[in-house]
């Protein structure tokens, strides 16, 4: 499933949401926003290297983003010094890097143009040897300028100080009297290694996160994004299922569940496929007919409680979606067996998913007729 197909699905969903009461539209659209950012606006993360450490660019990338035995990173094409360069991380993704180390005034002018066109998501600061305070001071001044030039981004870029040699020397930026812009953006000092990927994934904007975690194989970061996907999709399904439009919303709910599962597959490093998602949902024992019977049965059984019947139906739709998402997370992200995924599906169905903007409440006790 490519982005054009996904865009078509989202556009149809937004059209359907326009038919919902205004009170529910805003919270549902709020849940839809991160899904659009993660999968429709998806792009490679953009990092800028600053400082004076001479580690080669591709060696730096390999130390952070490449697992042992994996394909070495490679430039897609050499675009020139002080320009954005696309670096491929195997077959699953890529990142963009701008190496601004050692830039003089002429080179800084090029960097400024690049940041205006494509703002950075995060700045790496690689200081010189502790004894070379003069070089470090000059690079700190350059970093201050670059942060100011990066103001066109809606996401406030952070600064992370690294030492490629692995030493635990206190960070130069933390000790120096830096400008307020650097102080506000500074994440602190971090050693250069694989654990850095989790930190990076948590600091990137949504549109840049999927590309990074998909290529890096960081299970913790993949799980966090998958859980965000499940939460938002479940809340949307709960809101749609609560509306008094029997059967008409069933194709929307089914499509959302399939898109959710295919999204989790993609986060794990697989290709998106609605067909494979359909096969997985069937394999764990969740099928469209069962969901329809449960939801419409609940609506019929609770018709004597005006308003409550629809609410319960929404909770059924949300809980079913959450259970499918949890099972997909167990199977595709955690690498468990299909039997474990089925068990997770059954256990998760018992959880109640409140409607967006609403808190779960207890059902009123039925009143007996005199």
C-alpha cells in the first residue's frame, strides 16, 4: 500500500468525520493528526553535525545507526560540502546529514541557505579535544548562529553533545557560558553508541520518527510509535462506533483496523500490505462478522437506555480495535508467536476504550416498572 492509497483512505475518513456531531469532531481530528504526521508526511530525519571532532561522516553514521553485520551506510549522491546529503541505512530507510564542522564565513553562508530550505531536526555537537578550547569556542559561536537560522521549523530542534572517542569527559556546552538559544535546546551529553537511537527517536517530530525507527530496529522506539498508532486508531473507532448509524460505519471501522495493522507492520521494517493485515486479523480470530454481531447486538440490547446504547457500542468498537492493535504489536514488533498474539487479542478485548474527550462511566442500573 503506497502513500497515495493511504491518502485516499484518510480523505474518505475525514469526509465521514464531517458527518459526526461537532462536539466529537475536534477530539477525533486531534487523534487523526499524529497518524497523518507519522505516515502521510513521513520523511527522513535531518541532522546537522557541528564541532571539531574529525571522525569521518559515514563512520559517525555507522556508530549510531548500523547494527553489527548490517549493510554499511552509503551516500545516495555526493551533493557537495556544507549541503544536505542523503545517507542510506540499508534498504529500510535513510537520514539526511549536513556536516557543518569547521565551516568558515563562506561555508556558513551555504549552511544558512540549506537550513532555510530544510530546517534541521537536531544538532549534534562534537567538541574538539578538551585542551583545544579555542576551537571549541569558535564552533560554539557557529552553533549559536545555526540555531538562529533554523527558526523556520515548527519543531524546536534540540542540541546533543557527543564524544566519538567514547570518553565521559563533562560536556563542553554544559560548562561554557553559551547563548540562551543553545541553553534552551541542549539535551546534554551522550556517549556515541547504539542506545543513542532511542534518545533520538523520542526527540524527533512525528514525521521523521518512523523512518528512523524502521531502519534502526530499535524495538523500544518501535513499540512507542506502534502504541501511539493503536491508541489514536482505537479512539477514532470508538467515536465512530458510538454514532447512531447502524452498519453504515462498518466499512470505515474495518478499513481503519486494516490500516492500523499495516502501519505496525511498516514500523517493524516490513512493507505495508492491506492483504497481509487482513490475513493477520483473521489468523488471531478477529473477523468482520463477529465485530458486527457484537456491536449491533449491544446496540439492540441497550436500546432501552437512550444514549447509553450508542456509548457502549463505541466502547465495543474501540476495545476491539485496541485488541487487534495490541496483538499486532506483540507479533510484529515484539517478535512473539501467533499463539501469543491470539492470547494478547483475547486479553486486550476486556479493556474499555473511552471516547475521545470523555471519561468512562458506569452504566445506570435498570429501573423496574411499578
